[in-house]
C-alpha cells in the first residue's frame, strides 16, 4: 500500500509565442498597406510614377520580410527549447526505473533547492512535508508554485540531492513508484478577456452583499482595492496581465 500525497496545481498558460507571431504578421501587413497607400498618394500627385511606386514597395518588402522571418525563427527556437527540456527530463526519468521503493512515505523533504529553467529561477527552498498533514503553497502568479509541485511529484527533475523521500534522494528512487505514491492533480484555470467582476460572477446578477462577501472570503478584495479601475479592470485572456497588476 502507498501513502498518497494529493498535490493541486494552478498552471498559467503562456501566449507569448502566439502574440509575437501575430505582432510580426500585423507589422508586415501594415508596412505593405502603408507603403502602398503613400505610394498611391505620390503617384496621384505626380511625384512618383507607378513603376517607382512598385519598386519602392518591393524594396520595403525586402526589408520587412527578413524581420518577420526573424520573429518566426525566434518563436520556433523558443518552442524547441521547451521540447528539449521535456525530452531531457524524460531521458533522466528512464535512468530511474530500477531505483528504491518504500512501504510507506513518512516524509518528503526539500533542502536548499535551487532550480533554474530558462528565465525562471528558484533559490534555497527548504520544506518538510510529513505524512498525514495538509499543506498549502501560496504565492503570486509566476512565483514557482507549479514548478515546485512538478519537482515534488517527479514530473520535473533536478540534478542534486535536494529532494528526498524518507531521507533518500529522488534520483535513487524508482520513478514508477513515485508516480503511484504521489498523485498529481492538475487544474486548468480559465480567465476571460473581460472585467474582474464578470470573471467572478460569470455574468450572473448577484446582490452586492453576496458579491462583496465572496471577495472578502477569497482574499481578492485586497487585490482589487489597489487597482485603478477596481473590479472593472479588464483581464487579458487566461489572465496574462495579472502579474503586471501585482
């Protein structure tokens, strides 16, 4: 029998690559239409001939196209880096198929954990999780909650002896055992491109007392008070701008 640790994570969805590609496309199209419009005006005034206008547009395209291609290449590179990281984690996991197992997990300990992935970094994390106790990990969006839970559940790996089960480093423990002994429940959070209030009420008409009570109990009221537009603040899709508000 295994002792099961239930870990709940609230991941954020990144739209950076899609936004960059969209911006590049809009910039490229915008330059084409602007140059065409300006050229047409100059032709109409007799400053340019049609041939000069077309040559100018082609020249601008020769300048803009490499810039757009550069953005596309950067997006592919960033996407490839994420895939490589996942593959490296998978390859490291394969080497842990014949490690130790336990009849019972008494303690999961983290000692001076340092973990870095691309631009994100955690330093000197120390936690002890004991059997039959409940824990809540609290932090701002992007502070590393999901990363920490991924490390604890074994879905991501670190290279040192910083994570231990019953004082045995993760790297010496059978990976299949960890998957069975530590349950990881992931939750997708949906945030609509609308006001904070509409995201909370889901467009239902609630009494002010009920609505304010929910804000207070959830702790959102202190966050909303610091916003210029209060609960009328517009959230981006999937809450991409929440970190900027904190």
